[in-house]
């Protein structure tokens, strides 16, 4: 089973985009919880 570097890059950028969306959507209440789970 081989994972290409391209798919890894796509996954990473998707995760980064998700994090930005989370920050915008839940900035008021859930940001602190989200940050603490992601460290």
C-alpha cells in the first residue's frame, strides 16, 4: 500500500481548511475547547 505525497498534501490542506472554518464558525464558544484538543 503506497500513499503518494500528493494525497498527503491534499489531506493536510483539507485539515487546515477545516480548522479555519471551525475557527470562523465557533469562534465565540468553542475555540478554546477546539484548540486544547488539537495541541
